[in-house]
């Protein structure tokens, strides 16, 4: 049987719309045979996802997506095949969560200066036991009719240079890779083309990532164009990184980011799942 891999997805444990069980069931329905749950800065959904996958005869890869700061730029580093109970990783997650909660309070304060009240209470209730992300604030602004789309929330309030943007210093690139490696996992740079950075900048960052022990890069992502896939392939080849594929699925209503809906992996690359 041909395996269908999707190694980047989110549940309600962070900013996804589905429970871990619902996510796994949808992946199964879409033909995915190997799924990684990679919620932002948390592993809270993994136990439930593992049980759901076992019930369906699927393979669930324990994962996480960590925010990392490098030269004043935020990069997302996916950890695959991790031990979610590793002490070093757990300490790192706790640190990231405290940074995330402080950012949420600061975003809410900035919105209050714009006479937009009640954001922090809304996002904490919406996140529940999950991690608060900027998407929760976008949902708040949309629900309370301050904007007409979630994208408008980012364009008007939440993106860099906008009134409610809060610059955040996460753990360093080297630290996040170290946490993933300590947990026995594979560190992968997520969606490299989405940062809109120059090839020169990205090549320098990937050299640091590789030196720190990073092993992979997402070459095929949910909405990558053929040109973007080719550029990511060049990054993988230049730095001798394993290639990953993931939809970055968040919600069923986003038709452009569906579980398992991925282009073919370019020929000649080493797939990251060979390391599992």
C-alpha cells in the first residue's frame, strides 16, 4: 500500500478548529495514512490523537510546532517523532506558553486603546485548554464585527506595523532545535516560502539551523506553488536537508489547506519519514 503522508496539522489544542479525534477521522477520510499532529507550542492533543489513530488503523506521528526567533524574524520549527514527555521539551514548552500568554495580554491592551474591549476574555475562553494564538484574536474581531474577514483582522490590526501587533521574542532557533533533538525528534523548518524572506537570508538561517542539528525542511506545503516547491527543493539540496510534506491544516472551511491535498514530492529528495 502506498503511504500518504501529511506531517503538519493543527487541532483545538492550539489554533485548529477540530478536536484531535475529529482531525484524525478527517485525515483518514481524506486518504491520509500517516498524520503528524503539530500544534503550536503544545503536545496536549497527542494522547487523544494517538488513540483515535489506533482505532482507525492509522499511524500518528507525535509532533509540535515551535515558534523560534532568529535575527528579529519568527520562524516556525516543526518537531516530528518526538517524545512528548521529555523533560527538556516540557520545560521549553512551558517557557513558550508563558511568552504566548503575555503576548495575548499585550494584544488585548493594544486593542483596548482602540476602544475594542473584551478581547482577552474571549480568546482565553475560545482557546480553552489550548494555546492562545493571533488567530483567536482574529476570530474575536470577526465575531464582534470589527472586521468582515479573518484576513482583514490581520491586515488592519494584528500584522507587523498594525495597531495591535506585539513584537515577540521567542526561544532562539538553536534552543528550539535542541529541545526537539532532546525529545528524540526531527527538527524541520516549516513552510519556508511563507516568510517572504530573501534566498540569501534563508540560506544563512538554514546554515545555522543545520549547524544546530536541524534535519529537515518542508518542501511540499498545502498551498505552495510549483515555483515555491522548486525553491524549497533547492534549499533542501543546498543544505542536505530531508524533505517534509504537510498541509498545515487548521479548519475544514479553508478549502486551500485540506488534509492530504499535497503535490508530489520532487524526485531525488530524501523524505523526512526515512528518519522515523
